[in-house]
């Protein structure tokens, strides 16, 4: 597990570094999808951290869910907000949330967003992150047989 965590961390670091180099060279069509991939792969780091702290392994079924198929990309991008939305709604009653928020406001002097806003905001963030998967696809893939569509690289080089 520690080896997997270390390798994921290095992989994300490499993706970010490569993205920064491409961005500096104004190769946005290649930089953008690498940044999105770094976000996706960082979910694996979170997963390793959770399993390391609970001293449980990652099941093969769980690993396949985050590493195979198109749905895996969306899941890795959105699961943090999906999980927080579910956690807020399923584990904390509105009354408890408001009591904790009031205590936190008193203690730290910072305003906490209302319960329903927190749930709604998590849903909005989920959709924003899901859109990143579509942007990544438009940057990486060329649909040569569709006259209405070209990839991001071709679109920007014609401008």
C-alpha cells in the first residue's frame, strides 16, 4: 500500500510538471488534459491515504472502479464532492450541522455556509469537475470523421 501511495504521488507530480512545461510553451491543448489527469490521479492518493489510515487493503473491485472505463474518469474527478454531499446529507442532520456551524462561527469568527447551500454547492462542484473530463477528451482526441468537430489543438491553431 505504501509503495502504491508513493508511486501515485510521483505520477501526479510528473503529470503536473509536464503540464507546467507545456503550459509555459503555450501548448495548452496538451497542458490542459495533463492537468485534468493529475486531478483524477490525485483521487488515488486520497484513496490510498484512507486505506492506509484504516489499515485496510483496496479491493480489486474498488480498484477496477477507479481505473477502468470511461465512468472511472468521471468518478475520480467528482467523487470527493459526491462523497462530501452524501456525507453532509446522510450523516449530519440539518439541526446538527447548524449547531456545529454556530459553534464554529463563535469560536473562529467565520461564517459557515448554510446546510442546504453546502449540499447544493457540492452538487455544482461535481458537475464542474465532470465537465473537465469532456474538456480533456476534446484536447486529447480527434474525431476525424465528424465534419462539425475538431480537437482543441486544431481549433486553436486555426484562430
